C-alpha cells in the first residue's frame, strides 16, 4: 500500500509526515515528521521536494495538504505567504497520482472522529451523539470554524466563515469592550477578539475602560504574563478571552446543531489548556436561556495534538480516493 504524504502548511512553518493508508484503526499516526520554515522556499512544490530530500524518500504518489488559506475552484492562495497555485498543476508537476488540498480547519474537522484519547482533553464531559454533526473552531492568527456532518458514506466537511460573525457581548464589561472597539471597526467580529491580535485588543480595551496604563505587548506577552500571574490587567484580558470563547462555543453548538460535540483547536487553545478550565468557559458555554438543556448535552473537547490536521488530511484522502481503498 502506498504511503500518503500529509502536510499542514501555514505562513510560518509546514509540518510534514507520512501515513500508511491501512492505519485507520490506529489514528493515522504520521511517521518521518518534519517541520520546515515556509519562508525558506520559493513555492510549495519546492517545500515538498525539500521534505522528500531531507527524509530520503521518493516522491509519494498520494498526498493531502491542509492549507491556511482559501481554496476555490481548484485554486489555492496561502494566507501570509506569496504562494498561489493550481492543485491540478501542482499534482502534475510532482508526478503524483492523487493530490488534494483542504483548508486547515476543514482538515482539523475531519480529524475529530479519528482522534485518540491522547490527542484531546475533555473540558465538558457528557456523552454526545455519535451520529450528529460535530463543530470545530478555535483562535489562532484568526478564528477558524468548520462543521462535520454525517452522511450515508461517512462524513462531509462544511467549511464556514464563522469567525466573521458579529461579536455578541454578554456582560457589562464586554459591552464596554464592544463600544471601545467600534471606534476602530465598523463591524466587530468574533475574530476581532478571539485571535492572537484579539487578545491584545481586549487587553488594550480593558486598560482604556478602566483608565489604566498599558504596554505595547504581543499576544504571547499577554498570555505569558497572565499565566504567570505577573500582571492583573493581562490576567483579566486572558480570562475575558476564555469566557467569550465559552459563549461563542455555545452559540456555535446551538446554531450548528453540533450534538456530536464541539472541538476547540487553533494555535492558542493548546497553550492555555490548563488555564481554560479555571475560567467561566463552561458556565458561559451552557448559559443559553431556555436552550440551556440542549447545550448541556453537547461535550466540549480541546484538541491538544498540534499534528491533528495531518490526521484529518490522511483520513480525507483515504475516504475520498478510490485507489487507496483497495
């Protein structure tokens, strides 16, 4: 059986690995994993060749790539990289038999049913409906969101732009944050708050609301100071961030009918995995008025495996490429 090349390509790094198509019962564990700096390569084709050269393998005949960027009509534009390419032309250039490309959150969504216990941490533990839709979302550079819907043949990915829905404040302080941010943005979206730069925006908004001095911090500065209890304003910003995430997760669970569960991914969640349960995340998640009972039946898991998109990419290609099913 041919090995599948899988990759998670972002603006900073590309993570690569090889998966055996027969390993669906063991979670599609990728071997020969390697991370390469994206900026060191002129194109994705060059990056894939570099992976093969550095691992000493021949170019695989099958590949599925998770890409941080939009995919339309077989054309891909990688966000934060000056890379655009045709999937068909890339397949032919690399002499592959099958090449597919998914949005990174679509790949993460497809991974959800295949994750092992060690790949996730349960934040809200109830028994979900294994035959119902699954919702996947999370903050990183932006706010990604996708659904996985059960169909007769297995699962169907439904990509969304849920991060660009309007931010709905729940507390008086959050209303003040919204009012402060409307001075800069005509439309304040979820992504404006639940992202790396969003954490900084919350920090600065809280400072302005309370008449406090703030510094010119990076997202990692805010989170690190908060987790180390070094700065009360940073702590309030991170706590507010987590509480808003709880409300948004509950909103998505309701609007998507995600009775199969909510999965939190993205670059930020694994870094605050131990802190998140200490906040009002779960309280805000289930705080849905007359629909509280509905949301209380939906579990929430944090994806802690930062290679989960590789799992989703492999599962997608196996399930959707006829040549790999024999």
